[in-house]
C-alpha cells in the first residue's frame, strides 16, 4: 500500500484465486494504519483497496475474506509472556 502497488496486489490475488479454484482460500483485508491520521492518504488507499478486494472476490465461492481490525493486535510494547 505504501508504494501505490494496490492495483498489482489486487491483480495477483484475483489471478491466484482463479488458478486455485478447487482450493478454499482465506484472504485478509489490509488493516488501517493506526499510527497516522484516519484521513491520511495511506488509510484512504487501504479503504479503497479493501472495497475493491471485497467486490472482486465476492463472486468466488471458495474465498473467505477476513476483515482485520484493531482488536486483533496487541498494544505496542505489551509483552505476551507477562
């Protein structure tokens, strides 16, 4: 997302799903950057990419898209082992 490669990434995902049409596939959406403002250009690009991703893969029955949210991440600096 940071180098304006969203079109290429979407193209690769779609091509991969077409080739592997007999395999169940789980795709993760791109999570928003929480270290920049919500209105930043990178977050706008991420929102646009995720919309296009959802639109393009909904026709495939063998794909599930998991939307990544902040709840899946631990706070910065938190140690998991105590």
